[in-house]
């Protein structure tokens, strides 16, 4: 088995100048991904956090979400997802329940962060990712400035019992943090997607096999490009996109904060997305309507790149699947 951070470091060493993250037209290479995450990991350590410290991700979909998740695991800390729709008491409960010691959030959410964090004494550092022109919270560090001021954390040996938390949405009561051990989670997810989704003859079970698999895919002209149309703060978006990344692929995230079916299709065509992650009929039905409307106004989209659509979370009915297959060869 292999640890996610070990896998990314090995892939960064092998595919350094290739693109791994794309957000709003901005591409980041494997080397940049690894370096930026290492710098953020060192910033957590410099703030007094230790292995096992909990780090909250209060972020919309963006490259920084993947960077923060990797940064925490690099230094054996525990990233956890935070629903960006939470306000006041909801956010306070979640951060307190998680024993949060660091929070990375978008500046547009500074208002609720300012309201909540002063009553949570465990939090040692708050870090703002720039997404608007607001003043932000005066007690927070700026994400890019912090990375620039930090040296990359050294690579270390990780442990099989390292874990991250995936908080449930609270539909069965208050949200609960589900423990996900990193090595079996990384290896199992990637093995499932490698064999069941990409149809590879064998699942990579070591870091060396993972890099070799990514090299073999490239030799065939295949670099998996995955786009979670659903939020990364939900398990569906993050857990279904990371296996493609660990197979040497690129993760594309959408900048718009509201569901925009036509923008999803346009981004698929523009970024040559191979795998699209959706949430059942709730996404698929309006996406089909958008394709019909585009056809009616004469807009054509090259969707030949799209070979896999992954759905989880709610029902994806057979009839809607069949309608989608009229538009894509997946």
C-alpha cells in the first residue's frame, strides 16, 4: 500500500513540468503542486502544529483545496472538510468537534470566520485564500504571502495509521467525523478506478507501480483529466477525483460558485476532460437541458474527450443515463 503524500511526491519527481491542477485557466505543474504544499506544511509546523493536528478546509473548489489537503498529509497532520454553507453555530460546532488547530478559508467567508474563531482557543493559525477584494480578517495570514515566506518542509517517513477526516453532512443528526486511514484509502480507491473504470489489467499497489502505471498510460497517449462538478467539500468530489490524480492525471476545478450546467459542458470541451464527477439526476437533468438549448441556438461542443461519468450521493436513474449517452460516447 502507499500513502497519498508519498505517491504525489514520486509523481512530482517523475512528471515535474506536466500540469496537474487547473482552475479558471491557471495551470499548476506537479513540481509547483509539491513545492507549494510543502511550503504550506512547513507554515503549519511553524505555527506550532504537530503530527495529528487537525486542519479545516473551508474552501470552494480550487487548486488550493488540493494543495492544503496534500500539505496536511505531508507533515502527518489531519485535514478535514468544512461545509462552506455553514454559518455561526454550525461552523463553531464543527471546528470545536474536530479540535481544529488551523483553518484555511476563502477570504469571502472572513465574516463568519471572524465571528467564530475567537471563541475557539485551539486554533493557532487562520489562512485566507484570496477570492475577493475585501479586507479579510485582520488576524489571518494571507495564503500566497505565507507560502512565499516559508521554506518547503522536508520529506519525511509517514505512517500507515495516518488519517484524514471526512465530515458527514449531519442528515442523521449532528455532523460526524469519519476516520479515513490514508494508506488503505489511497491504495483502495486508486485500485478500484484503475481496474474497474480505466480497465487496466492490474492495480498498482506500490508507489513504484503507481509511477510505472502513469508512465504506461502516457506512452499510450492517455493522461486522465478529471473534473469534479460537485463540491470538493463533499466526499463525492474529492474521493472520486484523487484516484485519477494518483494515476498521473490532471484535476480541473470550476471557478463558479453556483451550479452552471452549460459552463460544465464548455469546460469539459475546453480542458478535454476525460472523467466528469456529478451528483445523479440533480446534476444530469439540467445538464441535458443545457445541451438541448445549446443545440437549438447552434452552439456546438466537442465532447469526444469525455469517456467516464461518475456519480454518487443521490439516484442517477437509468432513463437519464440513457439520455446522456445520446450525447457522449462514455
